C-alpha cells in the first residue's frame, strides 16, 4: 500500500479540545486495559541506560497512552526512572489522572511541547507512542535530527503496519469505542453524549484509525529518512518489532554510540 498523508481530525488546531480528549482517553484506556506495551521494557532500558539523565521524555503523549500499565513493568528494571508526559495539545486532565496513579513516576508539562524542537531543559530518553505517523517525512526527519543534535536516545512505537490486514482491523474500531466508553474514567457526561446520543467520537476514532494505517511508515521509508540525518551515524539505529500475544509493536530505537 502506498503511504497517504490524509487528514486526521485529532491533528487539527480548530478541532474541539473536548472531543480530542475523549479520543485520546479511549486510546489510553485500550492501551492500559490490554497492556499493549508490556514487552517493550528491554527497548526502553537500552535508551535510558544511554541517556545523560535517567528520565523518559514522552512526546505527543495524547492522553498518556499505555504508561499506567507500562510503568508497572519498568518499575522492576528501572525503579528510579521518571516519565514526563508532554504534548503539542496537552490533555491536562488525563495527565493529572495518570500522575495520580503513581506520583513517584509521572510528571507532566502543562505547556505545549513540539516534538520537532524539544526544549533543551527536557533531558533524557525520548519516546513516542502511536504518534510518528502523524508527522510528514520532513517532520519525522526533524524529530530524529533534533534527538541526534541533543544526543538524546529516542524510541518510537506503532501498533499498526501499513497493510490491508491492519486496515480491516481498524475498520471495526467504533465497536470498541461503544463497548469501552462506560469503563473510561473519570466519568464525563460529554463522553456519553458524544458517543451514544451524538456518536461523533466513534466516527472520528474510526476515521483517524484508518488514516493512521495509511500514514504509517514502512521500515524502508524510515531507513531512508534516517540515512538523510546529519551525523546520523553517531547513533546506533534499530528497527524491528516485538510481539505481545497477537499484537505486534513496531519500533525505531536510536542511541548515541
């Protein structure tokens, strides 16, 4: 399948903040419920061990992704690591909820943080979960270049591949939204209204999910982008995947040599 950079509504500046937050809340709930990322701990450890500071700077965090469950797994291997959540459109309520689950692990940025130009004060390993596909090729190159320039290890993770099979899988995502919504906390009346009475949340999750598959980069495309980096050879790059049952998590890991 050819890569198509179609519009994801979640990316649009004018898109209603409440609807965006309901969507990212859903993604967070699914990731934590099914413990998507429990097998990536060794990848994170490689990056953290190579970082100047034992901190993870999570970029484009959305609603916090699967960090609540993931933090339980990394606690055994990296008990002193802090995870700082950031986003261009920070979901403060979701960040506060995640922090409340484990205040010793989580902190967050209230101000907007651009993954293309991370403030120099945010030091540590950089991560991105289910977000690299939101960026165009030149922007992906900027994300990696910014990490190389800062000598910051970086890891990106995607739970989908650009394939017919994954396109079909995401086609049925509205059903998941309908079934998961009653269990998402904190309770929001608006979430109920815009899921069941005016079902725009399932529709937007459906559309953005399908577009995510079409936007996802292939390993060949990512290698081409990495090959264009200045001083990119000062990093060791690893592109592969790990399995979690039937789920495959595709990742890029870059660490300074």
